[in-house]
C-alpha cells in the first residue's frame, strides 16, 4: 500500500460518521456504568 492510499484511508476512517446504533449502545453502557458506580457509592456509605 502506498503512502497516499494509506493517507486516504486514514482520512476516510476519521471522517466516517458513527453508526447511530453504536452511539446509542455507547450511551446506554455509559449510563449503566454511572448507575452502578452510584449504587456502589451509596451502598458503601450506608453499610
């Protein structure tokens, strides 16, 4: 692979729009992690 094709591929990957399903899944996982951390903090505080 030449240098120009590698550069073009890197630019294409960088400009690719994220899949809406993956974005939704990422936010759900983030929310689940934040909820678990909050519950762990609260349970350690009250126990």
